[in-house]
């Protein structure tokens, strides 16, 4: 029988974003999923985490306040055990103690009132329930976003929007691990673990990802290549030569994160329990 890690490796084969891949593995491994668990994917976006979770947990609810994101999620994830709804993270449309587990990945940095969102997450989580949260690290690696790294360290300034905003794009704030930990404890969570993920990455990684997203959006890539790099793809066909090379390059570099752990990291990962 395959382990959770083995099953995740199969599901993540078409993911070229090494930071997303590490976040996804850590999230699902640390959720301690059990039969019958009700899981909330808070700020679900295009539904990718819900898609992954659907293979492990029977009842998943994805919620986001962007209509286009929910429509995309419904198209991509057609599973009977997954539902998607439009809603506000600051005022969740659920009774108290509704969920056993909550995933909040790359959302808290987007919201205006982070304390209110964390309070809402705690309210709808059952006592003893698990919250797993990821957010970009304020002390991100130089290679991830060299332009903003230099601007912040030399001039205490960063680019706030647009292509060159890099790690700051559409983000209200970035956190240090101790900052997000204190906020979790303030609203009534007990922090169980904290880690930094993805210290080694491709130079200008964030810009490469943004460029890739634009090419995907404007359909500037061949259909075969689009299929190869679609993270939702279940195709077992051999990848194109270009896709095979790109995945080899990314995965080879990503192995450095296991061999030579970096003191920095792109993502903060936190696991917390409702007191």
C-alpha cells in the first residue's frame, strides 16, 4: 500500500513550482487526516489544495471571495466530496465548530484584517482541530526575488505592484515566523510547529513563475506543453522534451533543500491547534 508521501509524489508530478510542491506536501502530511474529517480550504483560489485533499479526505469545502477563482475551481475539480462556495474570510458563512481541519495557504498576507480572519478560522474549527497555515517569509531567500531583496536591504523599499513586484505582488504585508506565531496565539491557537520551506530556488524564481502564468493565460504555449505543465493534469503520457528538461532542472535544484538546508525559506509553514 502506498504511503501518503508516495501518493503525493504521484499527484504532484506535474507541478513545476518547487515552493508550491513543498507547501502542498507539508500541508497534507501535517493535517493528520482521518476518515470522516470535514476540511475547510480557506482562500481556495483555483482549488488546487482541494483537488489534492480530495484523494485523502471525504468532505472538503473550498471558499474564496473571487468569483472567477471559484468558477475555475469548479471546472478543474469535479469531485463529489468537494464543494466550492463564494464567501468572505472575515465573515465565514458557517456555524461554530464546523470543521475538523482548516488549510490557509498563501491567504493571510492578502487580507486587510488578519486578526479577524484568524478569529473566524478558530470559530469554525472544532476544539482540538488543526489549522495549517503558510505565508511568504519576510526574510525570503535572495535568489527568489533579487530586485526587492536589494531594494529592501539598501533602501527599506519594495515594488508594490506589477510584474516586478515579485514576492510582494498583491500582498498587504509579509511576516516573520515569530510575528504570525504571536497572532495565532493571540486569537486562541497553540502553535504546534513552525518551519521555513524552500531555501534554494532558481534565480529570479518569482518572475519566472509570473512569466509562466502570463504565457498560460494568453495561451502562448503549445497544447502538448500546456498539458505537461498543468498542475491538475493526470496524464501518464511521456512529457515533451522541453517539459522534461524543465522539470529535471527544477527538481534537481530542489533537492538542495534536502541536502543543504538553508537558514532562510520562501514560505513559513505553521501547524496550530485550537485550544
